[in-house]
């Protein structure tokens, strides 16, 4: 509660506070002349209570009967709302008791402001649940504040127009104020329509910023910029264009004039809408580093620009649902509220804009011209994207600029994303395999590859699309790579329309199946309820089949006659609803098929050799969602010489690898093989030597009935010379470091089976054998066991290049980190681990960036609160058990273990 007193203009000051901050609360009310209006006794206070309830959004007809009943209704109606209440000219506690009787009347975070003529009012009193602060305004003081009115109005405009971006606005202006040395380069990066230019303009036009920089110049670069025009814009912005008129003045001289002019100035230059990093090479020479706090502010859709300039980067996010609704209401209703009968429909409309400010503002412009009737809003809600773009195509044109700027190699990859449903989280590993299967990724030229594979090129292409703000990152892997991504609904529409416009491959969703006969070739994106239409059309036109299901629509497997898809390069049958029809007896005719993802149905299980006739197959994924069956690899699997990725619950038997087989039994291009269980009698020595010369990623599960020890089973692992990532499941012991391939960079150890079934307990000390792997960067260990070990000790010099350590459900009494161990560690994740404290030596590691602890036990949590990490290191607590740390800010970071085992 803020009490304002004194001889100054208290009411006007309180009104300014109310106007500025009311929209930040769920409900607000300004009651003026409280003292005068309550002089009628109980009736006067009851009327004030009715007004308060109405202004706070309680619009039911209120029959109070007494101030006591009114107080009860206020508390009941508003106790779950954050409110802002101004009570003007209060002179008695009776008035406060009736209108704001206690802190428990309103939700935490509420604010009460009262003005009073009595300087001693509430000076020595304590009100239940209120922290009271007092502020004195003397005569003429507020007049001086009003002299700064332009700043106040500007701040109000900033708050209104910068919905969702206020924090970035504040951070950038703070950075500009604090820099007093070299030239500060700042970038605002994001997709088209996000509001980067608007945000930059608010910063550029801010009065405080203008005072900091005597010289401010705005230059719009644009996609098709010309160096001469950019130079002319700089000359004009600096006021120099008149002084150097003349046809014979060279560009070099003009550059020197600009540089000399800026040499003595503290300047702010805005370079709006830079498309490519190379632009910086042409303009950097204009800007002298005069060591006085000058700054250059860049906006771009391309993160490569920020990286190239070495700037501090800010990434405005898409607006969340509440921010989107707030922006929409500001544009449609100005200072008024949305009618309650339209709010639900309005929110549904706004959600379809996907948080993109340009789309929301455009939609608001359409809605503002319509009558405030449910029938009108319903019509718009059903076709939001059409209404947004129906006239000038402004939104699509803004987004299409990003597409048009792509090189052709990226355009094809971007257009492929049209097969995915709206709001679909795209697994990047699968996406790269699909791009390769479609022939969108060309292999490197012979002689310049240097070990580069098409998967590496596909990852580079994806990163370029991310940098250009056409694809959004959802999750990242522990090594920083993109694990899953997402495409905005408006960009998804652009994908589909551009596919159609270029008369290439048509994107067909399920409802389009009956029209397949009218297209030459198509990518079919199938969603559940339309699958019964498949038998009604010519499926030989299908170039790619992708199936997406929220859940399985069928109680039994729907058998698909794969022979119908004679031209397909991709067959992804998705969830377990589809299986290969027993009629699929001659798959060898499918010479185009590169990618097959199939459920392990009877046909696959009983006739596995059918798949082995697909000579051009590159990716094979055999899934069993029942988690009960293994796919026994037939001997014919070695015929698939082009196979690059083989995944599923796989079992190798003596039939797969007969003894004394010839060198023909190899897969020369295989990159991924997981998750494999070896039948009794097989070891790594019998399957690794010479069979997988390019294998990069391997997953192996220990067979408890293998008849050999874990050490014996893993002997020969070192023959996989190119192996980079290894997953070991249910291995309780590990071999010596020399048994591991020398190039290995990531190891994942999962103990999935309950150890007490087999009489084993996992010994964390076995991890020490990995400490000698000099190229190991990422180690993940998940051990859901009940055994409590005394200690875990990492010796000095161990894990010299380990950057990420992710441990789940570790149970040790003490973890000891000797000096010199894990010197390169950057990220430590401890998930549901049971120990009292982290090792003291951990906090002395120079490269440590963050320590994330999920669901810590109480002792561990309390010890972390006492830790003082080095500058630049974050300690992050997550989970329900952290709730009792009242003063601790709990931060969240996306980091999930990839689910490849069931």
C-alpha cells in the first residue's frame, strides 16, 4: 500500500500512476473523492463498494444491504485477482476497512494507492497483510514532473506498442547507457513480422537515448540494397549531403567524409533490415572506434549477421497467448475492454496468428472495421489467415521475402516442411534422413569431402534455415545441436502455396486424397481419419507418404498394400496403425524407395527378407510400439549396400552373422545402427571387424542370457574406427579405455532393467574407466537403481575434454572431484540424484557455465543456496522440492534425454 500525502497535486499524480499501470493488472479501479462520497454514512460507502465491484469487472447486479456484506462480496469476488486500486482523498480507517480491509482480500501482487490530506494518516498504524510505504508530494513538485511529460507519454507508448518486448527494450537501452568505451554493436534478430524494426524505432526515438547520442542516424538497408544508396543515406543522416554535391566526387571521398564527421561524435547508427553478413564488410569502415560509447544497432532476420559482426544479440520471442490478446485488444478497443461475449471467440482468432505481431495487428485492423457481433467474429474466426492476407497480402509478402532470399538448395529443403501438420514438433534426426531420401541433399564432390557425409550437409542446411528465422528451435541436444524444430503456421502456409505455385510436388493432406488423380506427383501427408480413402485413388502418383497420428484411430492394424506406392521414395507409416500387407511379396520393384518406416507387423516379422530386396533403401526403421518384440535381422540385410540408418529393437543372430562369412557381409555406408541385442554366441568381435566401416552411431543392449560377461561382449568395439556416439543399455560393467574407439565423443549409459531381478548392482566407480577417453565431450548416465554407493571419485586429469555431464538418479554418499579432473566441463545436469552436496572442487572449474539440479533432496538444495559460483556460472534449481526456497529464483532450461529405447 502506497500512501501519498503533502501539499502537491496528489490526485493528478495518482491518476497518472493509474493510467500508466492499470493494464498490468487483472482488475483496476480509481475511486475519487472517497471522503466526500462517504459522508452519507453507510449508504455512501455501499455506493463506493458497488462502484469498486463494477469497475473491477463484477458486473452482476449487486444487492449489498450493508457495508459488511459489501466487504464480504469484494473479498469473495477479487481474492483470486491481482488488482490495482486507487482510493483518492481518504481521511478515515473506516473507509479503508470497507473498501480494502486486508491484504487477503486480493491476490498477491496487488497494489493499493491512497491519497490523503492528513500527513499523519496511517503513520503509526499496521494494517493486516499490507506493507505500507509513504510518499510526500510538495506544492509544485508534480508540476516539475509534468514538465517531463513527453518522456512519460513516450514511456506509455513504448509499453503499449512493445507488448512482449519491454524487457528487451529496457536491456538494450541499459546497455547503451552503460557503455562508455569502444563501439557497441547490438543486433535484434528474428523472423519477418516479429516487430524488430518497431522495437528499434522505439529505442532510437527514446528521449533518454537521444540525449546520450548527439548524432543519431537511421539507415534502411533492405534486401536489394546498393552500396551507393546506403552511403547516400548515411551522408543525409549526418547532414552532409549538401556539402559534397557534385558529380565528380568519388565514393572513397564520401566514405572519408562520413568517417571524419563521426570521428569526433558520440553516435548511434541504426542499420535496419540487413539481410546478409557481407553487408557489414562494406559499412564497417564508415564507423570509427572513438572510444566514447558510440553504438551501432542492427536488425536482421539472419542470425549469421549477428555472428559475423560479433555483436551482442537479442532475440524477441513470439508473443504468448496473453500478450497476443493484449496487443489485439489495444488495437481493436483502444482503452476499452472487449465485451465478455466476444472474448472467447476473439482469443481463438488471435491464437491462429501464432504470436506473430504483424499478423495480430493486421487481424486487429480487419476486426476493428467489423460490427461487434458474434456472427461477424465467428465468420472471421473460421478463416483467420485468409482475412489477414485477403487485401494487400502484406503478411505473406513480408514472410515471402525470407523465402525469396534463399539459395535454391535451401528453398527445396524449406518447401519439404509443408508435409508437417500445424504446430508439429519436428525431430531433426528424422528430417535430415527424409531430406536425403528425397534427393534434396547432394553428396560432396569427390576430393573435397574430407570425411564429410550428406548428413553433415543436411545439418548445415537446417542451421542455415534456423539462422534465417524460417525454422524455430524447440529443443537442443546436450552438444548444442538442434534436436527438434518447428515452423510457424504462416510459414507452413507459404510452403504449401509455393509448392503449388512452382508446379512441383503438390502437398496433399488427407482431405485432398480424392483429387490425387489430377496431379502428376505429390507428397501425401496423411492424418488419421482420411486413411480409408487410400483405396479410392491411384497411389502410384505418391512421391512421399508421411503419416501423422495424435493417437491410433484403429483397434487393429490397417494393412497397406505397399505395392500401390510404386513411385514412392519415402514411405513413413508412422504409428502402429499401418503394417505391410501380406500381398507385398515383390518389393524389389520399388527401385525408388529410399526411406521406409514401418510397424513390425506379421508380414515384417514372418517375412523379414521382403525388405532386403529394396536395393536403394537408405533408411530403415522397424518399430514395435508394444515393446515386446525384436526384429531379427535376416542374413539378407547385408544386400542393402546403400543403407545408411538402421533403427529399431533389433536382434542379431547366428543367421544374421554366420561363422566364417565372406567380406561380402558388410554395410559400407551405414551411419546409424541401434538398438541391437546380440544373441548367445555373438560378441562385438564377431560383428564389428570390417562390417561397418563408416558407422558413427551405435546402440547396444546387453543380453542377460548371452552366456558371456559384459567385458567379453564388448571386446572388439574398438574396431568401429569412425564411431562417435555410443549407447550402452543394461551394461553394469565397462571395459578398459583402450577397448573404446579413439574417436568417440558421446557415451550414453542407461540401466533400464531392474537390477535386483538379476542380482546385479551398478557400480558408479566403473565410470572411471571412461576418464581416459581424451575425445569424450558428452557423458550421460541413467541408473534407476536402489543401491547406495559410498563414494564416486574422479581422479586428477580424468575426463580432460568432457564438456557435458548429465547424471540421472545417481545414489552416492559422496562425490569427490580431484584437482585437475574435468577441466573442460561446461554443463552439469543432475536429475533426481541422491547426495548431500556437490564436490567443492566443482566450483573452481574455469569453464563451468551452468549447473542444473532437478528435484534435489533437501540437503543438496540447501547446500546449493550457500554456493558462490564463479562469474558467468548459473546454478539452476528445478522441481517441486525447490518451492521452499522463498528467495531463490527457479529457472528452467529445456534439456531432455532422447527416447530411443522402450
